[in-house]
C-alpha cells in the first residue's frame, strides 16, 4: 500500500472511491462533475490517495482556510480534514492511519495552526491516535438540507 498526494491525473480513482463510499457506481456524468469540482478546489484543497497495486483503496482531503489578517499576529492558515474513506476490504490494515498521518505531516510542514474535522463515532479512536481531541469551543447550526 502506498499513500501519495493526489493530482488531476487521479480524478477517476478519487471519483470512483467517492461513488463506492456512497454505494453507487461512478457514471461518466458523475466523474465529469467530480473533475470540475476537483479543478475548482485545487487552490484551496490538498488530496491524498492510497493505492494497492495501483488501485485506489482510500482517500482523504484537506480544505485550507486563510485566517483574516490581524495587526497583532502573523498570517496563518488552518485546515478542515474531510472525506476520509477506505474501501471496506482494506479497513483495519493501516490505510486510514497512513492517510491521516500524511495529512498531519503536511499540515505541520506547511505551518498550519490547527486541523479540525467532523468525525463519525467509529473514526474517533483513529483521530485520537493522531492527537485530535474533542473541541468544546465550536457551535453548529445544521439546516434541513444537511445530509
């Protein structure tokens, strides 16, 4: 298994993983829409792809946010870790661990001030092993169309 930064050449595999995650196949239309989204997001999002013998088995991305400038602190960025997915047959084999480690390593190298995420109950132990802890200083306002 190998984890590496993903790029536009990996869109088909990323789209296929996303469709698998949602229990569907990656239609031509879906892949085209995914490609458009990927290209729009390139300036503010990093992707990683886990492969096994060249086939995509997992993915994750990090959405970047620039903090508003402040006169009393240097410019900084933070990231929202999103869309971690490992195909069911590869779970429990370190794929998710490797993907999260890649995100955390890059975020530290790039000097991000924090990472945040919205974990599933099942994924909390995985993130905790990487130093994530519960946040008590955030509020959420979900709307009816939040699915």
